[in-house]
């Protein structure tokens, strides 16, 4: 049958010449490429001692933001979880009790908020879906591990610190999300 | 029988039918309704979102009606011509009404348990503006306790009066109602923690917004993470036909079945609604009909039926 794409190759069974049968030219050709690379600039860096610069709006590990008064923004509305194409986000909502007003901004909050980092594809749809300015991707690289269980990031890894110096700056990322430049 | 033309579609309906009911019989471009409820007598005429333009009164008196009319309370006349979505005036007026409904609404959808099945949410999405022009302080209320099963959020109420009609028509004694008048009116009970009638839970189903919600479902999940299934049981007090809202194998909530217009198909009693939350209490009929554009059908990748080809393979 005639090929539709004209990209198929015709296989030939022609005999190898003597030089080809020696394989030496091919071996030296390969070694030449190998040695050439030894004198080139390395493409890798030894992370974490050395770190590469990221783009201003790099999409790395998530953060759950607090507001200026240190209260968690997240109200466990579930829009990030329904927007997530990888279904990485799960949460359990709870009602804020009396005396917790300084911890949570609204009467409902996320008791548990888990992101499965093995499922997450860092697409940023969660931050776009968030109506409460709560979740952002940051320029931090999500930490690695040898065990799969450790990749389910819970609130203690996701929520930023309450002190001003432990806050995570997401102003560039926030601007990018609002302007639609993902 | 009178013939009525709505948006250039003519239909013949029995005398005394309202324009809204005639439009529902046609089935496309139906005016929205926030307060009208076909199963409750005397409902309608309050929210004004169902406004339509009558361009020809009837065959006998072809003059147009001078103002937009509420289609839920206006009966059709023979030869009447109505414009709904084809009239820019109606769209404009409805936009204004939606803005008025949202004037005091807290817009706390991320917290509200009704989000995802809220008629006001759909309505503002369809007609409203994305931003509020209202600059004054919204009405807020101290939260009052009206019982251990029903949660009242007066801030979200749009005063449609459906819940008072449920109490009046389904229960022997109404113990809650609308207090005060005009801008300061509010839903309240005469005595705190008083709503405990066996049919009182239907207030939750008829409420078009999140003002009355199920306390046993409060903050448990979001409607789009639950999977609705039709089920029934032999109930001595009600029809026993319900929708079970599953999350995994757990029944989080029981509601009545909703028809195409978001109205209850049959009212259910509080025993069915609040006390029977085990699968063994029910005979499961199958997945509930959910509009595929609804957020409730999001992320449910499982098919509601078995593929015919699979069945064929099994039989061979």
C-alpha cells in the first residue's frame, strides 16, 4: 500500500563494507563526541549548594497565605480542588470556634489541607480559582524525598509563618495571575 | 384555550395559566424565578426577576401593557404576545433587579453551603455584574438559633417568603415569619429554637439562597464533591422519595428530588432528611439527573450507566 505521509523509510539489507565491519571508525567517532563534552561548560548545577535563578513568576511549591493580621485566608471553599486537573488537592473544612478569630479570617476554615505533590503538575489553576487570595505557587522548589508518603504536603508545610519575617513574598506571582499571564 | 406567543413561540395553555408556567411548558428561555414556587400557593410576585414585556395584551384588546409585568403572577390571555429574552428592556430590567437582590447579600459563597446549587448564584452569573456598585454598609444580623437541624443565615436572605409558605401549607402551625417591614424586615421565629415540626426541613429545599441550610451538613463538604443518588424508602409520613448526597460510601445529606426548575418533586419529612443517613435505610434507584453544565457534575468521571459493550463482553 502507498504510504500516506511519505515519511516511511525503505529498509535495505545491504552488506556492510570492510571498514564498517571493523567498527573502529564508528567507535572513535563516538569517543570523539564524548571527549568533546568533557571540555564544555556543565549543564547541571550541584543543588542545593548552588541554585539557579528562576523566572519572576516561576511555579514552584505552594503557599497558603495569611492576611496582614496573621489570619489564614483559606476558607476551604473547594474551588482549588475542583479546578485542579490532577486532583491533587483535598481538604476538610471546619467551623471556627470562639476565640480563634485571630487565626482564621472567616467562620469556616480548612482543618486539613493536603496537596499530593506527586500528582501536582504545577499548572497554577488553583491560584487562579482561589476567590480568597489564599493559595499561590512560589519560587521555592518542592522538597524531594525517598518515601512516597512524604509527598503529601499538609498544612504545616503549606501555610506561611505568622511572623512578618516568615512571610513569603508572592507579589510578582499575584500580579501575574491577576493580569492573566500565567 | 388561550393561545400565547412567548418570544415568537406559540403555545396553547388552559385558561388561568401564568405566563411563567406557559414559558415552562415551552421549555426554552424561561424567565428565572426566585420567589415563585409552583408547589406553594400564593408564592410569587415578590422578587421581580421574572419580569417580561407584554407587547400585545390579547386579541380583544391588542394594546401593550404599559409596564413590564411579573410573569409568575400574570395570567395569559388569548392572543397575548410576550417578549422575554428578545427584549433588551427586559434584560436591562432584570439586571437591575439582580443588582437590587445583591445589595444586601454578603456574597460569602466560598463559605456558604448552598454554593453550587444556589439560584441567586446562577442568576447573578447570568445577568449580574461582576462588581457591586453598592457603597454603603450591608445589612447584618446577629445570628439566631432556630433549632438544632436548620441553620438560619439572615444576612443571605432575599425575603422570598417561600419558607413561611412552607410552614403555612405543610405544617399545622407556623412558628416563624417575617418580622418588621420594608428594608428592615427579617425572617425570625417567635420563640428561639422553635422550628421543630416534622415537615419543617422543607424550608431548606425551597430556600433559593443559602439563608436556610442543613445544620447536619454544615461545612461537611461542597456540593460538587458529593454525588447525588436517587433513593426511596417506605415512610409513613411522606413520599419517601429523596436524593442522597454521597461522598464515598457516606451519606452526607438527604434532600428532596429537584425537578428541571429547581423545585422539590415531593416534600419529605424530617425523619427522612435528618435521621436516615445510612445506606441500609434506603433503596438506591441510581444516579440523580444533574445538568451536565452544573458544577455538581464536575469531576465525576464515572459513567452513570454501564457501557453496552461491556455488558456484551460479559454475556459471551
